[in-house]
C-alpha cells in the first residue's frame, strides 16, 4: 500500500489494528477511526471539519493562508479526537484534488507537517477513484448489475463504471463543486439560464463517462457520501450526521422532489431546510444539477446512496492486506 503511514505504536502479532484515516478534501477534512480484525471492521468514529481549500484562491490553483489556517486547526481537532479514543495504531493522511493541483502545495504541506507532525500523501485522481470503488465494495460486496459510482467533491468528481468486483472504466475530472461556484459565479437563487449552462458543461466534461455508461447498459447510480448524504438526509428529514447508512435506495421521484426544492431556493432558505448540512449549503445546488444531468443523459433508473467512499477504501485495502 502506497500511503504514508504514521506509526504510533508497535502492532501486536494478532491480526488486529485500530486505524485512523484523515481525508483532506477540497471542502472538508474528514476523519474515520475503525478497528480491523481478521477480515472484519467496525467504525468507531466519523466526523468532519470545514476547511474550504476551494475558496476564491482555487481559481489561481493556490491554497490561501486562511485555508491553511483552517486545515491546521482541523488537524489539531482530529488529533485530539484520536488521542481521546486511544489505542490507534496508525494514521493515514490523504490529500486529494485541491492539494494535488495547488502551485503552492509544497509550502502548504510543510506547514501542515510542522504544526501536526503528520506527513500527508497526495493521491492521484486515478488512485482516488480506486479507493472510492473499494469503499463501495465494502458496502455492497459486489455490484450485480453494471453501475456507475459517483463521488462529488469540492475539487474533482470521480466516476467509475463497474460490474461485480471489477472496474470497467474510471475517470477523475477537476469539475468539483468549489471549482464550479468559483468559475461560474451563480445567482442566488440560481437562474434558468445558469442551470442550462451547468447542464451543458457537465455533459461536455463527462461525455466519456456518459458514453461508457451507455455502452455497458448502466441503469444504477451509486452515490458516495457528500452531496448524496445531504439529498438523503433531506428525503428522510433527519439532521445531518445522525443517520448512518451503508446503503439506501433513493427513488427518482424523491430525488426530483429534492432537486426542484434546491434549485428554487436561496442560500438563506437552504440553511433552514431539514437535513441541510451547513458545509454543503453553497455547493449542493450545482451538485444536484450534476446528478440530474447524469441521470437524464445516461438513463439511470435507480439511485443508491452509501456513506462509504475513500476512507472506507483505505479500510478495504488494509483488510485485503491482512488476508495475504
């Protein structure tokens, strides 16, 4: 496995470990703590901190000083949680789109290292897609029908066409929602012509994904965490983070009800919606436009949401390593 590993204590000879995964994304920095024992796993803790690496500096492919300070603070909070839980053997720290494209990433990573003592591994878009797929496998075991997995990020979107336990095709595109809102400067509420502009943009940027889905007869969309969590929280009318889901089916009728509610809303109105996560209040409108575009262009008939994605993909790889 090619992640930087921060060893906290020597592992016992028993095939047991408690690990923490810190996923530094473009919008949030996410923490997962899990136990792995003889091919099984148990999630002990999940949380996130808002870092907004994709603030207005993302247009210049830079990480701002303010975003750096937010990230340092998020690392400090995550370290405190890990310390309080105790018994963590290793911490895996992963950075994705905003960091891998930043012109000042060397200075940024140096600052993080100085402040936290953690080394951060930047993963490629291809590796990010692989880990997302493995996280989905942890939730589904296998995909009986040709499916497209979608992870909507702040910096990039990963789409993976898969069947059974195999990837047929994958892509990682720098079309994440933080980049979208900085590029297009959308109105509040979004206007009809802006919706059409985004629909055309997403269809063009993901044309190969749409083509491959049609070629392989894909009818199911698997939505990983992020925006999909918010959509399902709104459908279920629950507070963000209070309902954990391995998988949950979303009817097209329910999705379109939330879609129309979101695109008609102002930011202030979204803040009042039951199920709305404040970290996604600015990103959720272009996110559901992307989902709707893919549903329509591909001819999706079924949507399944899962909480599992990149962090769980790390757990999957560690389980596979234990088996060898």
